[in-house]
C-alpha cells in the first residue's frame, strides 16, 4: 500500500515502490535539451610563463571544444578564454583574466573558435 509507505516512510520510498510496480513516477525526456555551454578546462602541473606554451594550450583546448561541438552536432556563437594562476601559490599574487569573443556566425571548427589575439 503506497499510502502506508508514504505516511510511515517518505515520498521517495513511495515513488520507488510505484516504479517497482511498473508505474512511472519520474518522466524521462526522450531527447535531452542541447547544452548551453561546453567547457574545456585544465590545470597545469607547473607554472607556464612562456607565451608559445600558453598559445599551444589554448589551441589544444579550442580543438577539443570543436570536437565536442561536432560530436554533439552543435555550434557556438561565443567563446570565452580565461587564465588564472594558482590561488595556493605562496608569496605570489593571484592573477586572473578572461577574453570573450562573440562570433558573427555560429561555428564549430577550432580555427574559428580561437579569439583573434590567440591566433598570433
């Protein structure tokens, strides 16, 4: 009796009993909604101070983001690139900065996802 279970236990247990008896309590989406964002973020084991090494990392993340977009058959209209130093670094100030690039047309290839300042 589900009323007894709900009264003496919980709504969650009641739903579980209903599900076990073949009654759907939680509706499942047949098609999940499209993601609003894709994040490709990594931490480095050591501090990067070389501009070329940072550029290469940004390129790799853009390539990975483009892969994810194509895999999900999605496009993007905005790219945000951010950097931050470790907040745990001793005796070093924490640095954080970001660049946002709004794309005039939706894209999903790495070359078009890179902000103009990251290409050079």
